[in-house]
């Protein structure tokens, strides 16, 4: 998965340890070319929840543009390792999940497969 520097610049600008940040990453063939930030309606530093209507309208808009959902991005106030809650939703949304440590911007990609959770390489471009 290729992640543009401009996305990471936005992460740096808008994400803070107060609240997990969430974005949907769209593109073609493993290269992220656009993204949509979603509100964290849980307003929590340790988990996120999105508004289903906001989520689906972002998906529909991207589909209309011919882009596909490549990854779900969110921040953690610590290591970019899926939480138990993340694992539950990763099994339902089998796209790549990219997690960033909000303090260090260390990134990791993960995906649920029928054989378990596997790491996905995330390359900054
Ligand atoms: Zn998480």
C-alpha cells in the first residue's frame, strides 16, 4: 500500500492524542490517491466510532468517482497495533487497516484474512 506524504502531513496537522482520528483512503491498485476524514463520534482518545450515514455517503461518492476503498485509517495514542475492538471490525471490513501512532507517526498496515490478521507493508511516497 502506497501512502502519499500529503496525507501524512494532514495527519500531523489535524490529529491529536485527545481523540482518535479516522479517514477512509481511496485509490486504485494499492496506491492511495484521495481520502475523506470522518468524525469520531465516540470522541474518545482510545477508540473510534463513525456515523454510518457519513461513512456510506463517503463510500458512495468515491464509487461515483471510480475510486475504491483501499484502507481505513485511524490513529492510536501508542503503538499501531490493532485493539480488540479494531480486530472485531477488521473482520467485518476486509480492507487494509492502517494505524498510526499519533505521537511518532509510526505506521502499520493490517488486514483480516480467513487465516488470521496479516501485516501489510505501508510505503510512504
Ligand atoms: Zn484502533
